[in-house]
């Protein structure tokens, strides 16, 4: 019976307790998570509702360690609030708010990675019981910009397994970033035996994460133009973001399918004597050391895909063939080009070298050459053009026709392509002395004078000098010219004499005589200086005299009409002695004479003694 009563009591107390707890319950609300960047401040709010007054509340803050276990960091009741000592948050936390506001805020300054923990807000009421809320603190660190590096060596399309393309690395992120590969803006998916992506993660001493990804692929020729890059995604407070690396190309090595060979220089037509530079390229992108060029007369292994042939001749014309060998298949690939070297043979002039033509006759000469291109021919004499075309004709030749003729043959299509030949023409005939301006000369006694005799004619005339007294003069110098000869003698003058130049050949003779007059050096008058204005002055004086005579005549005629003279008035005495005032005299002087001529009023000539 006693046992039954005891059991009933316990059941009643239990029911009473449960009923009381449902009637007096405390409520706590907290965010599931709070997110901040490393180094920032985190604020964790704890909101509660209780029927107990302010004085009946006890508030405590905890964090859950990695063990895991709870570690208190803060305590508050009606009489005190305490920050617990010796915890990682002792110097970095503060709590604001009171039970009266129904909100308590825990603030953590300078949040670090190790602060990513769960925090507990526990509320105790005197009658409401105990309740708690939990918030997860999440810490973030934005990673560095990703760095992408392509392989330095090229990748062959002939590889039988995926080849390393590039690596992408992102450092110092939290939480751990992720890497995705892209090609031409399309994500690359891993595929067995085709695409491989290997990712590794490193935890730095700071606790931040560095992620490295390596991409390997089977490549094709078309991949050489593709752009590869990596995309890094990472978390930040409030969501997910991303950043991209630079774009890179890869070098794809693929075998050749064709070979091309061409003449790089000179541009345009080639002539003998040029240096030609041939280039050979295949369309592959795989290093090759097997390129060679076969050409007329030999074969040449190329260095840097270039072949140079110096001082080419027409013998270098022909087919130039470049050959490449695919060592994987041992297949030979060839390309070719034709080289033609233009030529211009030396000019051949007919007649050769020299020709003799008689005066008055006609001469026809030709200038011919062999060339691969059209030519143009001109004939020059003394640098001046005298004819065009391969033929030169001289009609009715004279000594002026003699000289050296040069034919110049050029190829208009190629600058600098030129040849030439010469022909020396001699006109045969009797000597012809080019007469000097004057053969009369004066010279002082004991003076040495030079006499020159220029003679045209062929064969070259023989020139002799002799004087009027039969003396043969020795030639001072004799110079042959294209037209004939020039002879010079030096003679000392001791008296008047004549010197004769005689030129003769098989066709005839010609002479010229110089007459020399000897004069005394002391008596030789210097040439008179004639004033340029002398004749003008004389003419002016004569005109003035004529005018004065005209005026005088008019005056005399007027007086005569008035009866002033010749008895017209009857008052004049014809016997009266003439006074000096009645003698009207005009004096005329000339620069060339000292004689003065005086004219009276009647026009009689008066001598000086009669004045």
C-alpha cells in the first residue's frame, strides 16, 4: 500500500513539473550563420523572450572547440558581467544589450581563420527554465588572381597519350577555391584517354589554401589557334564569385603535307651576276632538319630554310626542288620553282676595233649581241648620242667624222643590264691644217715665241717647220690626236722672219706660213688709250657750232632787212675802220688739231695772226 502511494506521488509530481514547464518556457532565436572576411568584425545576435523579469535572467556565451566541447567566454546576471580569462576571445569580444532589451549581441574583432566555430547563447530564467541558440561563424579570404602557364615546348599531334598543356594555380584563398578549365569559352570536361585534369591542394602556414590544376590533352592541328584559360570560383560573404586567368596559346607540332620554295630576292627578273636567295617552307609545325634543295648541278641541305647562290649565270637556270621527309611515315614531300637567269652577251662591233674610210665615202657599222630579253642600242661619240639601233651609217665622211664611236646596248626591263663596244674611225685624205685666226705676229727682240700647227688627216701627216731663210726648225712637241697631229715649235726672235708649217702624207700636202715682225722692246709704244667718250664730244661740238652759225645768220639777215648793214640805213660809213666789236668771230676747235679757225662776219677764214 505504501509503495503504491509513493508511486502515485511521483507520478503526480512528474505531471506537475511537465505542466509547469509548458506554461513557463523561455524562447531563444539566433541566425544559423554569420559570414565575414578575415580581419573584419563579426556581430552575433541572440534574441530571446521570457516571462521572467530582468532580475531573473542569467546569460552565458560559449563556443564549441574542435574536441568538441563547450568553452564559456562570457557570463552575465543581475549583479555582474564577466569576460572569461584565458580564452582565444578574451581580448577580442564585447557584449552589448541587456535582458530588458531582449537582445544580446556578441561582437568579435579582427576575426581570424581559427574563429570559424559554433557559438552558443544560453539563457537561464528563474521560472522559465534554460534555453539556448547556436550560430556558426564562417570566415572568408579572397584568393590571389590565378596564374596560368603553358608548356614551353610544343606538343606533337603524334603523341599516343594526353600531353601536358598548361598549369593553373590560385593561392591564399579560404575556404578552398575550385578551378575549371576552358577552351574558346567552353568548359573542358575530363574524358578518359583524351583529357586529364589533376588538381592538388596545399595548406599554407597561414591556414589559407592554394590550389593547383594541371591540364593534359590529346591535341590536333586545329588546336594551335585555340585559347585556353582557367576559371577560379570561391566563396565570399553572401555567395559565390569567380575570376579568370589570362588566355594562352599552345604550340602544336604537326607533320607537313606540302612544301613551298620561292626566290625571296631579288624581286622581279634575275640577271647574270646577281645573288639569289631561295626560301623553302613546309606547312607543318614540327621541327625538321631534313629540308634540302636540289638544283641544276647539285643538292644543298638548308640552314634556317634559306639557300643563297652568288654570282649566278645562265647555267644556274632550271628547276629548284625543295624536299622534306616525314620521319614517322618516311614519306617525302616536295615543292619546286623554276629559276631563269637572264643574260646579255658582250657587244660585237663590225668592223672590229678600227676602220679607215676615205674622205667622201660611206661607212656602215653594226653592233650586235645575244640577249634573253629585248634590247635597245644607241651610238655615242664624245658622250653625245649620234644614232640609235644596231646599225651606224656615216654618209659623205669628212675629217669631222673621225673619232671613237661607242655602241651601248641595254635591256629596258632590267636596270643595270648593259654591254658596250667601240669602233675607232680614221678618215683617210690629204692633210688639212686648221688655219689660225692670224698668221701675222709681232714680237720683241730676244723674245721666245711658240707657234702651233694643228693638222687633220690620215695616215697621220708628217709635219716639218722651216724659215724663210731655209732653216729647218726643230719641233718642240708633237701630239697625235684622233683627227691627226698637233705640232709646236719655239723660236727666239732676232729679226723679222717667216716660219712655214708643212704637213704631208701619201695623199697630199698642206702648208701655213707665219710672219713674225721684230720690234724694239724699249721703243715699243704702249697702246694708246682712247677715251670712249671722245667721238661723242666732237659730234656735240660740231652740232653746237652749226646751231651758232644758224643763229648768227638769222641775226645778220634781220639787221640787213632793217637797214643796219650794207648801206640800208645810209648812215653807215663803209670806209670806217672796223672796230673789234663789229668782228663777230666763232672759234672752232678740234681735239685732233691745235689749229684754230676763225670766221669773220663775211665768212672769210682768218688766220691766228690776223686776229
